[in-house]
C-alpha cells in the first residue's frame, strides 16, 4: 500500500534534516522502506498523514502510559499553557512532581528535574564521580543510556576491558574510563572491580533492559550488582527512563526489590512531554549545585507543561489497579505472539513486565546483547512491514521493546494477534 504524503514528507525532510528525521531509528533504516509520518493519535491508535490508522505499540517510545491525547492530560497541559509556557523560575508544580516521585520511589529522597533521559543519566554519572572521587564507570553492552559521550561506548576486546567509542565523533578519551561488560554477567562485573580497585565510581544499568529488544535480569543479577557496589564502595545507578512507572507504581526497583543509590527517570513522568529526572539519597543529591559543587543546569528544566502532564499521569496511575491491567494486557500479547509463532512454525520468543513487552525471532530468550543480536532481524523487518499493512504499528527496529497503555483493551489485543497469525503464515 502506498503512502504518498509520508513519502513526500520524507523527501522534503531529507533536504533540511539529516535523514529526514530528528531521531535515527525513525528513519526505518533497519527495516527498510520509508517512515510513516504521524498526523494525530488518540487512545491506543495513531493515524498517519495518509489517513491510515494503526494500533500503536510504540507509544512515543514508552512515554505514553495512559493513551494518546488522554482528555485529563490534555486539559492539564492546556490549563498550564494558558498560564504561560516557560518562566525560567521555579513553580509549585516542580515541587509537587518531585514530591510525587519521591513518595512512590523511597530511594529518591531528593530529585532534580531535567529535560531528557540523556540529561538525567549524564548528570547522575557526574554526581557519582564527584561523590566517590573516582572516574571509571561500568555499563552493559546493549543498554542505552542516552547520547552523552561517556555512555556511547561499545564493548572492548574482552571481559572487563575498557570501552571503545560507539559512534563517530566520540574521542577515545571520552570513553577511556568506561568499562563495558555483558548484561546479566555478574562475574564480569566482579572482575572489573578487581582489576580496577578503588577506581570505579558507579555501575549503571537498565534494571529491565529495553534497548536490545526486551531482556530481563536473570535471578540474582541486580542483587549481585547491589552487593558488589556495596563491597567496593561504588554507586549503583538504575536507568529507569523507560521502565520507571511503566512496570509498576514504584518503578522496576519497587517491583524487583533492589534499591539503587541513584535513579534516572523520564518518559512516563512527563506524560508525553520532554522531561527527565535523577534522584537519590539526600546526602548525594545535596552535592548538586546550588547546594554543592556538582554543576548542572537547564533553562527549561521542570517546565510548566511537562510538570502539569506528569502530575496528572501520577494521579491517573494512582487510581485503581492500573498496573494489574497493564500486566494482563501485555502478558496476553506476549503469550499470543508465542502461540502464533508455534502455529506458523516460526521460532519466536516473547515476554512482558507491566506495560512493557517484547518479542524476537529466535528459539531461546536472549539474556544479553549478543543473544539479541543473534535474532533473525531480517524476519523482524518482514514481519514489521506485514503488520503495518495489517494496521499494527511496532517499533521499526528489532532492538526495541514494545509498549501498551491503559487505552489498550482486549479488542486491540485480539486484532493484533489475529493480524500476527496472518502475517506469520504469509511469511512462511
């Protein structure tokens, strides 16, 4: 099916915007074809510029939890905009949002609001280095923490070796203190601490990895990270930009029962508007300027529109059994996809956590980036386009998770799974 308006917009965009898009994965580079330009969205659906409507499992990459254009969120943002869109001065809503997050996440006694997940993780790392007086960092291959230089590192040549620049434009020196190991590999983390005694400031991790498909922590992994950080006086940073307030009312740390020293949030706490936050124990956060010497600032940090939306989202998820409903819907999708794969004779695995789920074309569930990379990404691309034709919009990359919102119902699940069965049967 042709999409002439989207195609023309992509051609126009390429003249003024690199690749025609303002974030790389939107360009459909890993699945082929041309991007769909979205005109509007309501509830569980998005509509493109050619008028084609899709069940949406991208959900603004997880930022939408209560459905697109939720009327109460729209009204909260509209009311805030009528009072002024930005002041460059503190507002009551900033204090209220920090209080709301802290009430739900006990590890965050204090928070600083920023404008993006990248700012949140970058700032948390700076604070960790200042608090410990150390420079080195451990991160996990396949975990994405934003595009700050030190966090755009790829794996080195062996266990616990220093990272290599993960993109052009990042000098080797910027990642020279970043150690990259495999997700779910506690032994590699322990080796790194032993190889660089007294030098590692922090371990940063997605407690539920959602940037290499969906990869869950194996039993004892997060607990082991906590123990190793305690033993070696390093800080544990949870990047909950994606999973925070999506897998449970207290984030992944509340659901999984492991407490980090610092946490980074974004997406859901802005209700679909740009926001980020990092927080932790009071004695750590009081090292941030103007209380302490760790400088971080932002003109639009805590802006009135994002904080208004975020406050309304926190209110909405406090009503009833929101996460039980998200768990049930995402579990139905994951189990239904597995069954559809079996019926079609296609190797397919899937899993879910709250409003987060994912699937990949492989015979065994991945436990790290190497496993995720070994999936059949060509088949994913073919399935992605087949599902687009069926009216279902997944992420245009096999390395991304999928998301549900409170607006997704059994009707959307039934339609999605029936479409998946038809698409898989046509492919094989």
